[in-house]
C-alpha cells in the first residue's frame, strides 16, 4: 500500500497539535487547521521549540529539525487545509454536533478519495459517519497524550467503515511508527472505558479521605509501575475532557461511570489541570505539586 504524504489535522488544541507534530516528525506533510490563526501558529511554535531542545540535547539533527519545520504548516483557511489531503484527522472538543459541523465543511472541500478520521475518545464513530452521510469513509484514530511519545493508536471501526479504509488507516498508523489495536465502535472503546474508571475511582478515594493526592498517585506509580498516577494523568489529559467522557459513558453504559462531584466542581472552577495551571496539582515551573485546596 502506498504511503500517506499529506494529512490535515483539524483543531490545534493539545491533541491536534501533538498529532500534527507526530505526522511532521514522521515525514508527512501536515496542515494543522484551527479557526484561530493564533492558536494554530502557537501549536507549530511549541512543536518547533521541542525540536530545538532535542537539537541542543543531540537527539535530533539540525537538518531534520528544518525538514520538520517545512513539513508542518499551520492555517486558518479550511479550503487550503483540505484541498489535496489524503487523510483528515479531526481533533476538536468532544461535542458530536461540533464534530459533524467541521467535518461536513471539510468533506465538501476535500478530494473524494480522502479518508475521514476522528480522534474522539468516546463518541460513536458509527453516528459520526452516518451524520456525515459517508459512513464507509469514516474511522476512529484515537491518539494518546502526548501523541509524539505514546506508543499506541486505537483504531475504531464503525458499523459501516469500509475494509479498505480500515486497511489504509492501519498502514498509516504503522507509517507513524505506532502500535495499534483495532476495536469495534462502542462507548469509550477499550482505552477510555478502562482509563476513566481508574481515574474516577482515584477521585472518589480522595473525596472519601482514603489518602491524599500524592499518595494515591504513588500507589499506582510505584505499586503498579504506571508512568503517572491517575490524578496526575487526569491533569495531563484535562479535567474537562475526562468529565465529558464520564458523562457520556454514564448515559451510554451506566452508573458505574457517574462522575465524582469533586471533578465537576473543579471543572466549574476552571481548574482543568495542566493546561490551566491547576487541577489535582498546581503546575509550577519546578513541576506539579499537590493542590493544597484538596488536602484534608
Ligand atoms: N510533546 C512531545 N514530546 C514530549 C512531550 C510532549 N508534550 N512531553 C514529553 N515529550 C518527550 C520529551 O521531549 C522526551 O523526548 P526525548 O527522549 O527525545 O528527549 C520524552 O518525551 C520523555 O520526556 P520527559 O523525560 O520529559 O518525561 P517522562 O520520561 O517523565 O515522560 C510522559 C513523560 C511521556 C508524559 C510519561 O510521564 C507518561 O508516559 N505518562 C503517562 C501518559 C499517558 O498515560 N497518556 C495517555 C493519556 S489518556 C489519553 O491521552 C487518551 C484520551 O482519550 C484522553
């Protein structure tokens, strides 16, 4: 199967920016679209700043850094972003109506051969494909934060996803140097369903005073060799993102996914984790320290 050369990423938030960085690093020309030119531009600058640090450390050649910069284009013009693309990857917030809206616009302007992928963590690929009117061309490509580093991409097959689209997506994941699992469309797929239940239980333990933030995280970091405890990971992913997944899974699967009150309160307070500076931790220049507001 011929390799993918041109990809469009829609949405330059944490995940979209990381997915674009991964593509450019792996030799793919990527156009990162965001309605805000400023957001798209700062995503590109962030990726290149990380490349600069790797050049300083000696883990990246300067010529390769320049090649990555040339392959990473940011734009706020959707036609320019999709007109000759082979794969569109949507990474906008977890709202089905919003996803349908942006992908419909992209669909109207992209080549008819382009494949449409969503980075949704939990929403239905089958519904997305059906609402776009091209269910055979739609698939889930679920990346993990930070996308350039994490080894897995979860491929989600909708009810009507065409076998050729699955094969193309699978080859693309291999081209990106990632491992893959293929799951059938279902609420939260495999990874989010497992991940959020662990995070929610950690929050309930914090609420009921079983232990403090740092000790709950150390339980899994040291006791189970997780690279990051469930509360710190929630901060990395974004408390709002996790809350949206839990609410969706409560509606779709049941009460075991009911979001802890503490999580909802923190989101209402704008304490969204690393991206806002405060969540279960306060993110200082020196690194994360447990949020003193949550000490009991
Ligand atoms: N973007 C790009 N590269 C990054 C990065 C980022 N945001 N953060 C770290 N890196 C790179 C560093 O540049 C470094 O690269 P080099 O080795 O080439 O120098 C490498 O990653 C290691 O970085 P650090 O030494 O700074 O940090 P670390 O060894 O402590 O690892 C971590 C950091 C990879 C985040 C690690 O703590 C980890 O694996 N944590 C768990 C992450 C996780 O579980 N993610 C999944 C979340 S769930 C999700 O995303 C799905 C969803 O639907 C919500």
